[in-house]
C-alpha cells in the first residue's frame, strides 16, 4: 500500500526505519507511482524507496495535467528538498528520465546533488525523438502503447477507461516530445547510468551515449532483455544492478570523508 505523507507528489513504497540512502523513481508517460510498487520487495531495507505521482495521475486524478517537464520537476524538487538529507539516486523511465534529469540539475544547484542519475529507455536531453507518438491518432497511440506492454490488459478493452487514460498519455507524451534542455545548462557532477531494452523500437541505442555529455561524472550503459518497458520485467535483476551502483557511490563517499 502506498503511504502518502504530507507531501503532495511523493509516495513512499519502502519506509526504511534507519535509511542510509534514498531511491526516487520517476514514471513514464501515463505511468503512476504504483508502477514501482513491485520494486519494494527487491529494495534493500536500508534504502528509502519513493515514487513520484504527477498531477492528474493515479490518486491525483482530477488535478490539471502538465505538459511541461520543468514544471513537473519543480514540484518534485521542492518536496525532495524538504526531506532530511540522504545520499540519493534518481531513477527515471522514459519521460521520467527527463524529469529526473531536471530534478538533478535543481538539486545540484541548491547543494543537494544526487549521488547518481539512472536513465532508462530515453535518449539524452535534446536528442531528436525517432517516433513522434504525439502525432498518432487515438487508436494508433493506444495500440502502440499496448503493443509495448505499457497498458494493463484489464484496462485495454474498457472504453470508459480508455477515455480517461488517453488525455493523460497525450499530455505526458507532449511533455516528453516538446522538452528541450536549457541552452548552456550546467553539467551534472554525478555518475549517469543508462538502461536500454534491446528490443525497444522507440529508442535508438546510439542516442544514449549523449547522456555522457550532460555530466562531468562517469557514464555507463547496461543493455537488458526486453522492450520499452523492460524495468517492469525482471525488476529484481534491475534492482541488483541499482543496488551495486548505490554501494559504489556510498563507498566513494566514505573514501572522500576518510
């Protein structure tokens, strides 16, 4: 069950009693915080697991949708800055990778830089999107997302639910496809790790290396079996890699302090 604290757009999936680190997850287009609920079982008990809930999504249904990546980031950055400081990783999938990137920029500017940015199924900021999904008709868009495994089969054939979900999808896809990084944006200083599903028809793997140019830290890429929504298939394997990444970051922290 999701725990909603006084925060408006963060949901707690693992409330670690004595956390040593924090993992914050940013959903894809049409996604909600509940999409990361299955990650809780594979998250170390010493890591606080949070997920973002965008306006108009999930339990925020009825709030105006946003088509602006920076507006989504600003809301989330504000709440993260109110939390007790912890070594933090930001994980974003597809649209969420861009929201996480903008959040990392804001946190870094205000002295709370994350220990790492994990970007999944998303070309680097500013890269040309190969598939303009926002130009598809309603039927084409719904069919495309469904073919990639991004729609719950229980929802796919229910017209009243399709009617509710399509505007959410379009708003998010608009945010993703119209996003452009600020010219001359400060480079991040944290490591960036990308995750790519090798059967993903939406993301050109050649565009992922561009993430290296937005940080002064190291860049790495892990290719995984699966399509666009690979993080939700064999999540335990992905969490093993994320945990190892976090362990390295914490070890480097301890070396700097010694």
